[in-house]
C-alpha cells in the first residue's frame, strides 16, 4: 500500500510539483494550504508523514509543529525558505524529524522522506522500549526494572508508554489526555498527576526525586531519554 504524505504548504505551485514527483515515486500526497486545514486532516485521516512549511498564512510552522508533537508521533519533515541554522535547531528541538531548506532537489526530498519513514518503521517493529534499567514491553504490556516486573495498572501503562514513545518531548496534561482517549479510566483516580505519581513509585529509585519522568513547571511532563539508571 502506498504511503500517505500530508504536505502543509500554501505555495500551490511547489505543492503541485512535489505531489507529482512523489506521486511518481509511489507516494499518495494530500495538500493542505493552511495550518488549520492541515490539523483538521490529521484528526480525520491517517498519514505516514507530514511535510510542513514554516511560513503559513494562518500560523507559524514552528508553533504548528509544537502542537502536532503534543498529539501525534507522525514523522515531520520541515520544508522552508527559512534556512538559518537557528531555525533548524529550534525545529528539530521541538520535534521535527528532519529539515530541508528551499530551494531543494526533489530527489533529496524523497531520500530524506524515505529515511524518516524507515526510522519510524524500525521503531514500530520493536515491541520493547529500553531505557537503561527500564523496559517497557508493549506486546505484553509489562514494565520491568532490572528485569523485575513492576506492577502498574493498564491505564498507567498506557500513560507511561505515551511518555516513553515521545521521550525528550514535553507533553501537557491535556495532550496526554488526548493521547489516552479510548483507554479505560480507573473509577476514581482520574488525575494525570495521580497516575504519574504512582508510575514513579513503581519505576523510580526515589519517587520524590524522579530521574525518568520529570515535571516541567507550567507545561506538563517529559520522559528523560538519556539516563544510565
């Protein structure tokens, strides 16, 4: 089945050229000319990757990238005329998977797109996420520290997995609730903060001084990727 690409760019000429080129390479490309229409499409339909312009008529592409990273892990390739190094650094830091400045060669765009899709595929094939001593087994829905199973509820596992799969990204409480829609909530403790506290009690050496799930004051939580313990 052809991989589906959403291109969010208001340059209709460029979008048409990219659609034709990638279409000839076996992709199915859908074009949205605004941030609002692009977000609406992502909520309704499944895409394998997003090509995102930074300079959109109704929003800044960096802000849109930040919002998307709060709700989806779809690979994002930034395609823009703003090619300054700092723009690239900011884009990558807030969750873009790659960055290509205009003007560009269509073959390079295709190559970069295939590379981020391969990376996503290799992650998807792994049933176990490993972070030092911590293992999150997606297939068995189990959490282990040093090989020892740690008891958490089904909802807490889903919350931990949502954080671990987006390691290094700050997720707000609202974003986490959106990601966990469809997961059965416990009858009483519905607060994300309560569940995070219980996850910490299960996986942290000292839950009062967490090293894995960190609180970002006024923003939410982030799963620390690089921890030795």
